[in-house]
C-alpha cells in the first residue's frame, strides 16, 4: 500500500506517503479493534441474557439492540471522572492506556488473511506473546496507583496469576510452532490450507489436547471467568478497576475485549487453520493472487471473514463459560495452571514430538507408505516441503554457497552432542 | 413433642448444689424458669449446660427488661423498679426449655449512671458474647468478665441505653438532628 | 544539520548505552533499598545489551560485513536470560533477608548470618 | 493450636508479608446489605474477621413498646424482608400464646401454605446469592425468576410483594382469591425442573464444589454454642427443626404434614437417592452442606405446600381473621420460637395489662448465625469470606432490627 | 526539503524515552515509581533493538524483562514495602560521590563511543533493506549449533565460531534450572526469626500453617457436648 501511495507523490515527499500509509493502516486496525470490542460487548449482553432467560438489549438500534454498546459508551463518557485523593495521579492516568495499547499492539502481528497483516514479522508468535504480556504491568500499575487496598489485592492477584498461566500458554503455543517449523503466524496459517483435516488441531490427538490447555490458559490470560480474580467483584469489589470511572474505565473494558479477540485469533491461527475454512473455498473458486489482484483480494476478504468468524466463535465460548461457571480461588487457579496445565502441556509437547517422529507425514501417509519409509528424518524433509523451505530460507539469498552446511545439520547436531558428552 | 423439665427432682438437685443461688423457680409453667442470684449465674449456667439431666446446650436469647416506675407512669403496674435478665435456654438432646432469670438493681448501688453488674456467661455459650453486648448496648448492664464489651447496634459513641424506659433520645448526634 | 534526516550509526547507540550504564551505576550507588540496587543492575546489563546489539547490527555501519553480526544478538540474548535468572535469585535473597530482618535496607545488611 | 479435624485444603505459606486491615463493607457487593467485616489479612490469608453490625438498626424493639400487638405486625415484615410471612407467623403465634388463642384448622393450613411458599422464596434467594458470591450470576437470575412467581402469588393474596402484613394475631388478613390455590399448584408443577437446573449449575458443578466444600466448617458443638440454628445448624448434621421439635402451639400446625428434616444423620440425608450425592470433598458443616440443605428444604417445602393446598381446600368455611386492634395483654410474658427460613426466630412479649407490650424482644436467627463468622473465617482465604458469609444467608434487617 | 528519516526519528524518540526513564529510575524516591520507570526504560530499549534490526531480541526483551522480570520485581516491592509509598533515602554524601563518579564514567564512555570512525559512519538509507530481515531462524539455528550468517564473511577472523552457541545454550538451560531451584529454596524460609533492626512489624506470632476454612477448633474446651437428637 505504501509503495502504491508513494508512486502518486513527488519522490521528495516519499516520507509523507509512507507516513500516511502507516497512519491509515494503524487507524484501520484501531477501527477493527473498536468494532470488535463493540460487537463483543453486544454479544456478551445478548448471550448472557439468553442464558439467563432474559432478552437483553432490545431498544437501542432496533429489535436486537445493536447500538447498545455505543449507547453504553456515550453514557459512560458522560460520567464523572474521579481520581482518588490517595492515587498516584500520573500512573493512575497512564495505566488504562498502557493496558489498551498492549492489547491493541498484538493486532499488529495478527494476520487477518493471507496478505492482510500489518506487520508480517518472522517471529510473530513470539512478538504476540511478548506484547500481550505487557498488559500485566498495566494492570499492576492500575492496582498500585489507585491507592486502594482492593485495587492492590487485584494487582497482586494478577501478578500471581500471570506467573502461573504464562508458562503453560507458551508451552501450548510451542506445539503448533514446532509442527509448522516457523514462528510466523502467516506461515503457520498458510500451512493449514486445504480441507478441514489439514488444521493443526486435527493433526494428532496431542495437538487437540494442547488446544484444550491453550483454551484454559487463554481464559486466564484475558482475566475472564472463571479466572477473573483480579477483578473479582464478590470479594474485591472490582479489583484493579475499583477506583476507575468514566472514560478510563471504558478503556480497561475495551482492552479486555481486544485481548479476548486477539487471543482467540492466536488460537484460530495456531490450531484452527487461521483464515482457511473447513472447505478450501478460495482454492476451489480460484480466488488467489495468481488469478489476478481482484480474485486475490476477494480470496483474502473471504479468509478474513472466516478468521473473524472463528475469533468470535472463541469469544462466544468465553462468554458462555463466564455466565456458566463460578469463579475459582487464587490458590486453585495457581494449582490448576502449575500442577495440571504445565504437566499436561509438557506431555502434549513430548507426545507431539514422538508422534511427529514416528509419523512425520501424518497417519494416512505413514500407514499408506509403511513399506517405503526408511529414515524418519529423511521422510521429514521429503514430505514436509514447508519445513524444508523454512530450513533453507536463510540460505536462499544471493551469495549463499549451494552446497551449504545446512544440509548436514543433523550430523552437526550429533557431532556437537558427542563433543559435549566427551567433554564431560 | 417438647416437654418442660418439670420434674421436682431436678429442682431439688439444683437447690442442693446451689443452695443460696436459687431464689425462686417454677418448672411446671409453660415456660419453666429459675431465678438465680446474679453472682452465682455462671456456676448455675455451667451446671445446667453440662449436667446430663439438664443439658441446656443452647442459649437462645438473652433479654434485658427494664421494670421501671416513677410518678409519671400511667401503666397499672405494681413492681418495684428493677432490671431483669432473661436467659432462654434449650436442650436439643432432651428437647426441653428453661429460662434463667436474674434480677438486678436498675443502677449499681443506687447511683444513677452506674451500670448494674452481672458476671458474663460468654465463656459458657459463645453466643452470649454478642447477646451480652446487645444487652449492654440497649439496656445498660455491665457484664463482668466479658472479653469485648462494646456497643454492637448503636454507634460506639452513643450516649445512653435506648431500651431503658426512662431513656431520653438526644437532640442530635454529631450534628445530625434526631427527630 | 537536521538530525532527523541523518541516518543513525553505531555511535548513537553507544551514547544511549553510556547514559543507561551511568544511570544504572548511579542507581546502584545511591539506593539503599535492595530492590533499587537490583533495578540499577538491570539497567547496567541493558546498557551492555544496547552496545552488543549495536555492534552486531548490519544497519548501523557502512561496512556492515565487519560487524560482529549475530554474535551481538546472541550474546545479548544470553545476557537477558541470565539477567532474568539473576533477578529471580536476587529477589529470593531480598525476600529471605526481609523475612529475617524485616527490612530491605542494604546498609543494614552487614551480617553474613541471618 | 491443634485443629480438631484436618480440612481438605492446607496452605503452607512461607513468604510472609505485611498485615493489612481490609474493610469489607458496609458498601460491598457481597456482604448482603450493610454488614461490615473488618478483615486482618496477610496477603490473601484472612487472619481475623470482625463483623461490625448496626448500620440498619431501626429500634424495632423500642417501637414494639409503643404499639399494640396488631400494629406491630408490619414491623415484623421489615425484620427478615425476604421471608416476611414467617416473621408475621412468629409474631402472631407469640401473641396467640400470650393471649391463649387457638386459631381454626383451616387457618393453620393456610398459614402453613404461605409460610412454606415464603420459605421457598427465601431459600431461593439464599442459595442463588451464594452462587453470585462465587461469581456465578446465571443461577441468580433463574432463582429470582422463580421467586418473582411466588411474589406474584403473594401479591394476588394480600396486595404486597414483599412486606405482607398477612399472617396476623388471630388468623390471616384475607381469604385467598378464587383460583389462587390452582395457581399455586401450577407454580409447583413448573418449579420442580428449576431445582434440577440448580443442581446442575451449582450443586454438582465442580468449580462450585471446590469453592464451597470444606470451607467454613462448623462443628455441631461450635454451632450450638454459637446459637446457630436453621439450615446452618442442620448442615452440621444436627437433626433439629422446630416444625417438629418446637412448642406445641407451633408443631401442631405441622402434625399432619409429611416432610423430612434436611439434615445428614447416620451418614446420609433422608433425601438420599433422590437428590445429587454429597461430593467426597464436602465436610459436614461446610458451606456446601449449608447450600445443599437449603436446596433440599426447598424441595421439602414444595411438598408441604402441595399437602397444604389439599388440606386447605378440603376444609369448609373461611380462615379466621385478626384480633381487635387494641386487645389488652395480660400481665404475663410469652416467649416462642418458630422455624423461620434463616433459623429459629424468637419473640418475647411481656404484657403489663395494657394493649401495648411492656417489652418486646426479638431473637434473630441471622444475628446468632453471623456471630459464628469470626470463628469460621479465621485462617481462610480472602475469596472464602464471601463463600462463608453467603452460605450463612444473613439478612441485615433482621440482625440489626 | 530533505526527506525525514523515520528510522532516525524513532531512534531519537526511543533513545530519549530510555534515557529519560533511566534518569527517572535514579531520581525517583518511590520504589514503585522506580519500577515503572524501569519498565519504560526497558521497553524503550526493546524499541531500540527493533530499530537495530533485532526483532527477535526486542520481543525477547519485552517478554522476559518487561513482562517477566518486572512483574517479579513489582511483586517483590509489594511483598516487602511497609506502605506502597515506601522510600529509603540516601545521604547527600552518597549522592555527591555518585554524581562525581558517574560524570567521570560518562565522559570516558562517551569519548570511547565517539572515538572510532567506523562506528560513526552509518550507511546511506538507500543501502538499507526495505523490510525487516528475519533473524529468528538464524538465531534458532545458531543456538542449535549452526551459524548461517557467517557463511559469506570475507574476514577469516570473523568466520570463526561456526559451531554456534549450542554449548552456552545447554549451560544456560542448566543454569536456569539451578536458579529455579535455588530461588525456590531461598524464598522458602522455614520460620521467621525475631526481627532485629528498625521498622520491624509488631506481629510475629502468626502460625506458620493455617487451615483453610477450618473453624473446627473447640472453644477453650468449654463447648457443650451435644449428641444430635434423633428424629
């Protein structure tokens, strides 16, 4: 986009073109994030109402109350903005924006579709986790700066919770990364192109289990019930949000929904095929960029719809959980995450490794070619072109020697290991 | 069916144990009662709680009643001014009830403002702790030996004991007028 | 010369690193709170990381081939990982100290035995 | 400090932090009104919990000394405003005991009917509020929907939805309107599945069990010593219900009725087999049992209401009405306890020969139940405090009077 | 008008943020504010890493430092501070000595930084790649023992170290395990000794073990013994 824009400007104004392109992209993402928050809020109200035998919003914006989030937002904006006398004013003001920025910045690396990604980073998964973890200091900041004991409790709970769920979450994320052989979200999703069976969650039972653990940790990550301890209203009033009102409160609220969408997006890409539908519609219809830009764009749009649908499916599950389950206690959260999720995730990781070693081409292929396979490693490189491509990628630049040492990588590894062993 | 502890033997046993303490008693009434001297209350209470033929494990309620009379009284009553403490007990094991009655002067040694004193039973029944606080708060009886005798329903700095019959509500509390 | 139009070199990074380093040292000198000292150490380690990354970056010098390339990043990576470990141990020590001495004042930590 | 029995969860905490004084309430979402709990905490662990009450003190006993016994009935409504029928009944029976009145059998059946309906309504709030305290909002809405139906029935009966002034000394204020009994029956028919739903989302819910089982354990000895009554006492395994074990003037109302006392004796509840089983982690006298006892009592009360409808409609004539407004009281005292939903509600009336009592005393069940909170909360986690307070099902209107 | 170099602009932005926050760490008396100033400084350094083309490292910095270490630090602050606004002040003598030493050090460092010409000669913007070049795979392979970025090095001296960082990687992982166990062991104080020193809090007699939700204690053994009445 930036390059197209630059063509319209005088060369000396290239920087302006790039600025406009960057700002437009950021604005677009922001709009997406805000829309996501609004739709999620509406969904939350409607779904919770259904679960509780109510109707939910029915007035604002027609029969289904579409505009209720907007009305709520306007109402909250009109509220008095109170900063407690005991608060650390600067930090108190800064915290909600930091929280929202952390949630929002994850969208930066989240691919909505094949080419619809703000920053196609090579280490997108890692970047996602890193940026998402920034929400934690924001919450702690809010809890501390409020000058309220309830807020402080919320902050301490958040800190205790984060050290529990982050490890199993990361372990679960490692599994699809390992299977795909890349940290790039776009690449991982691309590898799941095809029918439903090519989604990573269906690759083997261990990934399926990892997806389950991922779901639990995602709930904990977004502070949603039954893990909403930092804002547990029954004991901590509203936890770290106790002293917030008006606009700043809304910002926290939107950060929660933005984070929900982001983590659901991560799950969708890592496990549920990203923007690829259960039926490879775009391939069947030929909606790819090699069939022309319009076809490619349509394919991307279709993919984005698919992806957003999956995200909202995840959000719906989260809402469903919230209105069904009571809240866990802090020691139960910690023991759940540390005592159950980490071993489970480790088991899934190990299981996945073994499975991949035994059947690198998947069950069907391995069983079908039982007689032909000699070396699992060889088969690995043979039947997983993506993995091969990833491995050879660093060398594909100009000047790289044709017969590189990379081909001897397994041997090198073995040598290094033996050196280590002998050294001891 | 609940049954009152109306066996005369029970009363005799009690009188034998605490000769001076039992002032009056009627175990055949609908609500059987024993009037106990104030200073012997804990001993009698512990006895009726623990003795297998009484077993009054539960203290249901402590009530302070201000029997008050002066020249302006219109009620047609004949009592001498005094305060009565009623301890309603019940036995779950024997399904019986008992009321201990303690008669106190309205003021200690007749000096107005000096609260009458009675030993606490909060170490015998835990529930007495709050009930005694309430009686102290509203009726104005000092429970000697109570671990934490503070007002419970009224504000900590409230003046007077509202359930005394001669209680005059203050005109205002911390600047808030009391209608 | 407009600094915003000039490209950035290794020197720029080194200057930032120097400032961070000095701030970290000052922090270590002046804070009496053990946690404050810990924060100073983190700053110093980060200053080193900035330099390492700058020396390894191929974007910051004209003769990019002579940079230490990935070595810089890898070293910085090990620094970060070990700094995290160091922070954990230091915090454990501080907590242990606090539990026995009821203070985190480093000036009072003059005994080896708790 | 040797615990009598070791509970399910034990926390060994090594990093000790500053103690903090946390004031829970009087404005707090989970203190069920204007209760204030002063908590001394070490991190998440509650070292001591001190209840402060009296924020809702309205001098009910003092007011009772100024009004005739008929005039005082609306004030009893305001004690436990979630179970006003039972409050009315306790007062009416005490006055009747003092005056030596006996009401007709038909009146008794009607009183049983409304009081047991009221018990269902009160327990619905009590159970779902515990769910709400643990962060489960949905059952709260379900229970309130059902309670609303009961309130509609009461509104048709006496015109009020909350403060009924219906059961009065001498009888009841009005006869049920035509078709009302049929409506009651319809309500009961559709009500049964709702209890099953509650069992699914709360009783057998693993998270709920983890949050309540083994929490706030009260031994029968401690409970009795604290004067805890009602579901709180029965949850400790003491089979004690004044509807069976009370004074004759009260128990004769229930003599003809078949119902079980929801208390675990000999290792099982009388409803065993028809209701979800007790989870292994639950300890007798914990929050889970208190909740469970209430749910069982809802079922028993529904059965009693069915019987009451039958018995009432079989009898001819009208229920008796109230005594005259300025009935003179004898120079005597009467104390009577009845089984209100929250526990044993006692009224003491001392007459001085005039129409106005010399002294009125209210023995509030929640007052005694709450006094045990200090004992129960010692050493629990902060998040357990709502689980304990919620399972006591207190109403501050009755505690503060 | 000369084209604005956004790379430079962002560099100055992050550099100013990093230096400012680092100064704030030094100058803040309040320990929690210090911690958050440190978060800002480390976050800004992560930005500088991105600008130097080290995307993986930047993310690592955010994840480990800002998300992890800082939570740990703030947790420590909250656990050990008597009140949230707790400060320990140093004397003026400390400050003067520190400033003098710091100024000397800064001079030396800046002189060193400005010394080499090669460092001060950045490449013209045209030479820079238009997009971020991925370093993730290279770092990963280097950790596994293969250096792919050194294959085209003209300088034989710089070509050394082709084996990568497998050994340090393994050592670091063992080190982390040791640290994990060590930290756990250290923080587990078995009992609290009598507080010496100033500022000791008064309550020392808290039982080490508390039973959750167990209120089963007999009240001074004076409870009534009660057998539940039968039906």
